C-alpha cells in the first residue's frame, strides 16, 4: 500500500478512519483494541458524511471533519462502483432523523460489552460515562421524538450493508463474529440479544448471563426509580480515563470517591436504556416505573440490549478484510 494519499485522490465511498487527541477518543481505542476512534464516508467534491456529536448525521467539508485530528487512514472497497453506497449515505443525511451523541454512546457500549476485569476505577468510569450519555438522551426525549442514535461506524457500515438488497451483493462488509447481512437486531427478542452479549462483559453480568468471573449475577428484575441524573463534567470523565489507562499525573492523584457497586451500575444501565428508548420516540409509563419492578425484558431495556448486542465499531472497519488500506491522508 502507499504510505500517503492526497485528498484529491479520494473517491466517493472511501472509508475514513480517524485517530483523535481527546481522552474520550483514547478510551474508545483502549476498549476497542485498535488505534482508531471515529469513521466517515467520503462523498466526493471535498465533503464527507459522518455521525458527529451534537450535530447528528451530517454532510460537511473534509477540512472541517479532520480538523484537530492526529491522523486519518483511508480504506477502499476494491472492484466495485460505490454510487449505491454514497446514495445511501446521502439518504441518511437528507432524512436528518438520527441523533449522534456518538463518542459518549460508543464509549458506553464498549465499556458494557467488552470483556473486563471489574475494579473500583472501572466502575466509577462506567458510572460517569453512563450518566453522561443518559443526560444527552434525556434532553432529546424532553424536546424531540422520532429519532434514533447512530454511532459513526454504524452509519458507515449501514451505508455499505444497505446499498444493495441482494444477499450476494458486493458491498456488505465482512465483520468477524457478526452475520454478513441484517446485523442490526431490532427484531430480535431480548433473550436472544442477551445471549449475544459476552458473558464476561459488564453487561453480560448485569443481565444475569452465566459468567466465569465468580461474581454473583444480579437478579433479572430490580425495582428502581428511573430519574435524570446529574451529568458529570467532561473534566471528571477525562480524569477517570487518565486514571484507568494509567496516564494520571502521579503528583496529582484523583480524589477518592465513593465506591460504585454492581447494583448501582445496573441502575445506571437501566436509566440510559430508558432515555435512549424515549429519545427514539417510544412512550414509557414513567409512573409505573415508580411502583413496579423494572425488568430486563421491558421494551426499553430490550431495545437497548438489541443495540448493544451487535454494534459496529471503528475498529471493526479497520479490521474488515472487505476493505483495502490505501494509506494516511495528507
């Protein structure tokens, strides 16, 4: 492959993979196990389509998209005319019905679905990330309905996956461990979605799937009042990430905080699931939540499990054999 590729050499449909400088970007790469944390599709004419935090699924100049990024890797699907992929991307952009709090939601899903060793700092980090994500979606639910969250890499994957409905189409990207078609599991029951969650992940433990960690599984039902929690400041999340990845300044250790147990994490997951469900335009009887056990089989948590069970990450787009790497954008 070439080491460098100029912006003028990009073709519509090229996949762009970003390495960003923020602490959230570093945490995404840490949990995903790769060196990329964001993705986009080149649309042609110097513009890209991407899911961006606070903006949704948008079209914007390439120069704006890559500003402040450490570097961008370019990958391309060989031997295929990508007009249908670009057309699908433009459709999502023009519809304007997708919300993209992608960095914090992506980090939340990675924290919940990757195999982890539970620790005090990990629990505090997860609780902060979940509460931050929940606050974003509660704001959406309070004022807007009819949308769905779309992570940057899901946008890219779906544009390829939905470009051609034929089962043997040339566009669907092969992702290790995932079905080649119709990976988005909205029609899958909660029990099937739960079965797809890694038993040694935090979410696997919280849905009472048998785990090998020796940690007792929590009950399938738990009574709690779903409320909007105070979102932690980004500086707190950054400090927790630095501590978790071992890059906290030794002379300025983070202050001691109250321990977070599994029951509190389960509550935080349920709370996020509720707000994601309501932000998508679904109605929930909130009065019933105050008096009734809230089950993982409830519609809102089932919806969240289906999202978490098989989501696509920027690292998946880096590793897929369907794309060839052209080089770094210069």
